[in-house]
């Protein structure tokens, strides 16, 4: 792991072999972060391996370390989680250090990264840093989504889509869940996610009519999560679907990604029609979601 290289290159904890110590007392909050910044800067200057790394070469490490942190979290081992969070933090500092070296005007530092997220948190928590009053966590989430949508529209020069910014690099199951969650929060009819559903009656899709609600209820809509079906059954069905896909010569990850892309286009079409006051069609184009693996 890249963190192991860092420990080796920094010379462990032997006196005189550690990174440059900044003028911060060891018991001051953030002292460790300041030291990590100094260590990272020295490694970029003096270690051949660290010096040649790029954003692209480090991409697999960022993903790997994130998964390892998740595994440590699930294990319930606090010491393992502390260590793995350090590995994730290393990746953040490493990328920021690389960015700080750019001379084309697009560079930024770890301070810029920290200031950016701090400013975002303050903007999206007006009930803490402003004069907005909320009734509870649900309203906090609603305000967050509304502020985020406004920021997205300001960046794009238009209303955009509720699905803008959803990373398609994540695993397919997580991707499908995030797409559906985002879409339903923005008012998209739940049964738009049923890519095999028959077409509703003309006009039913504009507001997600009775037919849509009925089918969503039969399938266990977002508001009825877990009713009538055990979590173990869901897992078993998903596992069986993977087996069916493999038996058919299909890659389940790629097939689900194809369906996710089709769903994204359906949602964007629905949003455009909804804004224009037109009844959108909820029938997916089979060509969009059918793709055989050679």
C-alpha cells in the first residue's frame, strides 16, 4: 500500500529520520495533520517512488484504501478503523500535494481543500451558521438537497438534473441505489425504475399516477422498505440473479451499469417533460438496456 511506502520512506519513528516538524506543539489540535503535510512534501522531493506518482497512478490506491476502511468499520475494530482512516487521509494529502505543484494556475493546496469543504458545510447548514430554523433531521436533509440543487444550477447555468454528479465509477449496485434514491427525492415516479414495466395509460406518468403507485407498491416502494420480504431474501435473489447472468454469458456488473445508464436517460427525459408540463413516457428503449457480452 502507498501508506506502507510512506512509513518506510519516512524512516519510521527513529529520531532524525522523520519528516520536517512544523512549529506546532504536539498536543495542539491539528498537530498531526501539520506533520503529515511536512512529511508528504519531503517525500515528494526526496523519494523516487513518491516523486513520480500522479493523480492517475494513485487512483487505484484511493479506491483500495476506501474499501479497506469500510471493511475495518464493518469489523467493529476501532484500532483497525483508525489505521485505515489514516491510509485514506494519506491519499487526500498526497493528491493535494501533487496539485500544489502545478504551475498552470489550476493548482491548490491541502488548505484549499479543507477551506472548500468547511465553506460548503457552512452553506449547507444554515440552521447552524445562519438564521434558518428546522423542525428536525428530515428538514435538514431537505434543505441540504435544495441548496445543493441551487449550487448545481448556478454552476451549470440551468436547472440540470437531480442525477447530475452521481459518480458512475462506483459499484453497480451502489450506483443503482443512489440513482433511484436521488430521483425519488426529486419527485420522479418510483416505477420509472422498473425498466421492464409496461407503459402506463397516456398522461399517467406526468405525476406518477395510480398505475405507477400501484406497481411501486407491489414491488415494495421506497416508503415500504422491508415490508413483506426479509433482507436475506433480497440478498438471495440478488445472488441468484448473478448466477442467471453468468449462465447466460453476461457480466452482471456491466448489465446493471447499462440499466443504470438507461435509467439516467429516462429520468432526464422525465425532468425535461415535467418542467415543460408534458406527460413523459415511462417506457424504456429496449436498445438502451440490452447489451450482450461477446
